[in-house]
C-alpha cells in the first residue's frame, strides 16, 4: 500500500512539474513576427539560382536518363517518362510559385 501511495505522489509531483514548465513557457514566450528580415537572403538567392539555372537542368536530365534506362531495362511504365517531366516542370516553375506564395502570405 505504501508503494502505491509513493507512486501516486510521484505522478502528482510529475504532473505539477509539467504544469509549472508549461505555465513558465506561456508566460515567457515572446511573439514571433514575420517581417522583412534578410538573414537568409544570400542562401535563398544561391539556391534559387541553382534550381532555376544549370542545377535544375542537370536534375531534369539525370531524371530523364533514369527513366530511359528504366524503359530500356524492360520496366515499361508511363511513370518512367511522366516523373522526369514532372521534375523538370517542378525545377523550372516550382521555385517562383513557392516564392510568390510565401511573399503573398507574409
């Protein structure tokens, strides 16, 4: 019986500690505001340039080559051609779509 009481007390202490931590997090939380921060602009510009430029073309060609190899090996499937086309469209137009969506949201 004493063991059950000790376990109940431990559970109660753990619940109170969790509640205390949650209350402290709520009290000390500061608002996160989106703004015109330019911290990651350099990385964003480099990555965007890579995907819209030669990097996107290389990814598309490699994907198409994989599809052709798959077709040549006897796995005849529409996906062998459709997936590389989707990759090319995504690399070419996906970045501007995501960028405009994020800009419109912020």
